[in-house]
C-alpha cells in the first residue's frame, strides 16, 4: 500500500513537470521552402529588314558611303558612266573634285552624261580634242555650287561652270514643270534623274554631252593692230609726185643735149666738105 502511494505520487509529479515544460518551450517555426529565382525569357533576336530584290532596288539614286565623298566611286557604283569616269581621271578633275568637296563648304553639282550620250557624238570627237580641250569639256559639266532639284527654277542664267564665264562657255537652265533642260548654244539636253544627292554634292544624269562653243566652234580671229598715228608737225615726203617728175626732167635734159651735139657735128662735116 505504501509502495503504491509512492508510485502514484511520483507519476503525478512526472506528469506535472512534463506538462509545464511543454507549455514554456517556444513554438517551432514553420518550415519555409527555399526562395526560387524568377525565370526570365531569353532576349529576342534583333529584327532585320528583309533584303530588297534587285528588281525593286532604286536604279538612279546611289546611297551615301562612309568616308570622303568620291565622285568617281559614286559614278562607278551607279554604272553606265565609264567614259565620263575616264575623262575625270585623264584630266585630273577627279582629284580637284575630291579636294573641293572635302575642304570647302561650297558644294558641287555635276551633270553626268552616260555612255549612251557619249556614243551619240560623231566618231572620233573626243580623240580629236587636245588635253586642254578635254579638261575644259569636263569642267563644263561641273558647277562649283550645290544645286538641289528644287532650286533649278530659281537659278540665275547663265550658270557659271568650272570652265569659266563668257558667251563661249555659257550654260543656261530652263524648266517646264518638273522637266529641266540645259542649253549651251550647240546642245539641248534634258536631266533624266538624280544619281546622287546630299547636302553638298548633287549628280544629275543628262541624256547628251554638253558641248561648249569655246571648244567645238572656231574662235574669232584676233583683231588687227591699229595703224600708228603720225606725230603732228612732221610730214612725210611725197615720193610719188617728186620722184617721177625728177626722172622725167632728167631724161628730157639728156635728150636736148644729145640733139645739140648731133647738129653741131653735122655743121662741122658740111664745112669740111665745102672747104
């Protein structure tokens, strides 16, 4: 009985102690899942414009190229300007244009005849020109200022070209609506379209070679020098009146002297016969 009471008391103490310990211990923190990094979609590749078929690409306008502006390269890229490129190189005009475009702000306008325009010239025309005439012909197609397509209606005639000024190198521009004509006195050409254009250089294709009068027509003869004027107070001798008269007088005197001698001899001979 005593042992049962002790066991019961001990059990009660154990239960009391266990209950108190559990009540005082902190509540366990709930288990959290590890953070998950957000998933990002891969970057989309850059969108490229579809290539333009050659049949739909512009045939007259040449896009600007990086670096110094080179007229020869632009014409070579455009095509059908082989003879003009050859003239530019032969006359050194290509170097002058390159220097002017990249060292000044005046700009340049070129009227470019294509190969068909040169082929329409009389056979041997270019070969008959001297180097100086070829240079003048090439410069006649270059205007040392920039002219946009909208400025043709307001240009002042005659337009000054690199060939100089004057009636023999005059270039006149006329417009009828959107059509632009060029006249030189020998050539009446039309602007067919724009080969290249930016804020400094404009190249327009023309259907004929622009022929200046100074190269393809005879130059007028040089004026004769003015006669020298005589100084006042001096008079040149009248040779025409004095010289013939003197000769006549001398011949007459000789004739009279000869006649007298003949008469004298005749008298002497008659006197000798009758003596």
